[in-house]
DNA sequence: GTGGTCTAGACCACG
DNA sequence: GTGGTCTAGACCACA
C-alpha cells in the first residue's frame, strides 16, 4: 500500500483496483469533503502523474471521468479546476451516496440479511468504535 | 440484463462484471441463503454452462473459486457439491458480510458522511419501502 | 477424510488424489508391511467397492495396477491373491522406496536444500517425535 | 522431455503432469533458490508462452496460482513481479519443504520403513554421489 | 457422465 | 505492451 502526498492531497494506491479509479475516487472524495475549495485548480496531469509515479495516461483517464461527471472543468492552457457550483458538487455527492447505499443493500440482502439485520450489524460497528 | 433459471436457481448476468464472478457471487449467495442444502450437488459445469449460454470454462472458473473459498467440494467424476459443514458456510457468510460492510463504511466516510449520517440515510431507505 | 475397515484392512480416502490411487497405495503398503500374508486372497472387487462406497470400476482400476506390478495374481473364478513370492514383494518394496526417495531429493534440491540441509531437517523431525 | 531456456530461467516440461503445474513449480523453485531477485519482473505471460510453446492461457494459469500463494504481484499493464518481501518467500519455502517432508515420511512409513531405515537409505544415497 | 487441462484465437481494460 | 476474460472446441482421467 503506497501512500503519497501532493499539496494538501493524500493518495493511497494499491494493486487491488485500477489505479485511475483510485485516483478518481480519492480526488472526488477530497472535493466532496471540501478539502479542495470550489473553483480551485487541481494539479496538472503531468504534475500528479509524477508525484504518484504513474503514467500521465492514467491520471488523464481519471480527470476525464471527473469532468464527465461535472465535477471539474478544463480551461484551455490554464489547467483543470473544480467546478465553482456548490450545487453541482452537492448533487454529485448525494447521487453517489445513493448508488453506494443501493449497491450495499442489494449485496447484503443477496446474502440473506434483512434490513433489521443490517441495522444491527451497523450499530454493532458503531458501538465498537474500533476502526 | 439476461435472466435464466436452472432448477431452483436464478441467474442474472450482465456485461458490467466478469461473468464467472457473477456466477460465483450468485451461487454463493444462494448457498448462504440456504437455497441449496448443505452437501447437495450443484449443477454440473456443462449443465450450467448450457443453461447460461456460456462456455464450460467460464462456469468452471467460478466453481474453482468457490472450492478455493471452501464453499464446495468436488468429487472426481461425480460432480461439485456444497460443503456439508454448516459452520464453514456461516463463517463464509459473516466474513463476506464484514468485508462488504467495511468497504461500504469506508466509502461513505470518504464522501464525508458520519456514522450518524449513514444511519439516517439508511433509515430513510427502510421507511421508504422495499425496492 | 473418510475411514473404512474391511477385514483386517483399513482405508482412508479423501478427495485430494484419485481414489483408485489411494486404494492402490494403501493396499500395496499393507502387503509390503506384511499385514496381508503372501498368497492370501484379497477382497473381491465388488466386496471392496461396497465396503468403500465406491464404484467397482474404481477398485478394478486399482487391482489392475497391482497385478501389472506383479504384486497380485488373478485366478479365474477364485478371486485375486497376493503373490506367494516373498522375493517379488521385496523387490517391489525397494524399487518403490527408491523412486520415492529420488522424487523427494529432487524436489528438495529444487527448493535449494543441500543434502546436508535435508539431513538436518529430517533429524529435527525425528528428534521432535511429534507425528 | 522438452527443455527450454528463457533468460536465466530453464524449464523442463513433460506430459506426466499438468503443464501449468510444472511451470508453477519450476518458477517457484527458481524464486525460492534466489535465481530471480526479489521485486524483479518475470517474463510476461505471452513471452513465456511463446518460449515454452504453450498457449498464454496455460502460463496465465500458473501465474495466477503463484499470485494466490503470495509469491508474485501483478501490476496492471506492467507485468508480473516477484514479491519484494523476503519474509514471504522464506515462509513459502519452508512451508513447502515441510509439506514435502511430511508426505515423504508418511509414504515411507506406510511402506514399513522406520525413521532409522530412512536415515540409512538417505545416507547411502549421499555417499554414492549426486544421483 | 463428471471435472480438468489445453489449444487457438478474439477482445477488453489498463498503463 | 501488459494481464485478464471469454469462446469454441478437443482430449484426458476418473467414477
């Protein structure tokens, strides 16, 4: 598990998932959590690629996906910027959360856990406080 | 989204994931939910392959992964059977659930949701009805 | 790991190897260790198959291999008998041991263990007395 | 018995065992003996397949088993690499040796050889020179 | 009949 | 270029 810092951003990459997806997820999460301000510039493809020791192609892939989801805008010759629309970020966040929750519930129910079971399992986790 | 039935088993396959993984997941889920009895024979590689319209290789891949996880035993020349150890199935189920929950919580927290937030979102889903 | 007794013979069958090979090995070992007397009759194919809950084909396969190696003789209408030649049994035993030792040394040396290393590892095992 | 060289690696393949298993064993042995350095890249699936005149699938099968045992890591789009953990390799080696020794002793004792007998037979072999 | 190995070749995602 | 999945089919050992 490799961990790298660039500016205020921290990235943890491993081999279990496509690297571009990990960059995508971790960058999106940082935006959504407010760790990168609205309208702010994010590192250039080359810069980030170098910092993460990854080929520029990989970073580019992640950036393109972010742009497609409306989270970033590319300004010719200036670089890539987080959208300045708080609304859009919020929408992105809640839609993503919805998908994540859906997938989670579907998976758990496929394993035979009822909604009540799931609630219990989650409470146990919250009470335990480990992790 | 293709849906096929074989015996009491129902399979839904799509192109979003490797087919063998979908077979693996759906078969494991069926076992874990008790839809296939302990020690029971599951469809032969060829039989399931034909029913799902995939090559025997693909089904075999799934079956070998199931065996690796201890969920099935293969008896040469006879077929593939669910393990007769209830304990092993239970362990498989709870370990898998643990992983699913971990991944879920990690993902949600990366999006800036607190445990309390997550609980609220889930309750809203539960109140809203099944889906 | 299934364990079955028939007459003075004990068999342990599992799924890790071909069943006919396990029968072959365990029967041969019993002969070689003197647990079955020279010239003695061994169980009929059907009898053993029934006792081991295995198809007669499987037992037959094992018996044919034993006959091929000269350890048994089939007398028409009477059944299968251990050879009465002590010499032949002894030769079988030492040839087999030679092969087993060869394979063992070759495997260990492929893992980078010298003959001295191997001796040490074996002594440790003998001293420990566990197992 | 076919013998092929690729880089510093030598492979001997025959028909007595599954090819993928022979690749697995011989590659693992090479790693364990230090013939491939920790963290080093091993031949690509296609490269080795071509050198050994087998299909890429067969090599892949072997590589996936190696990864499962923790001996290698695969980096998407880059290739397959020996783990850089010396510890893991050592553990793999000693566990494997243990299994080999166990199986050997069990087999010999089934043939009626005592530990003392086995020691004698081995010493005779060692005195006699290398094979 | 069963699982398992293998071939020959295609196509994909990733870097 | 890399690993990985999949197809379509053959052939084998085993029960």
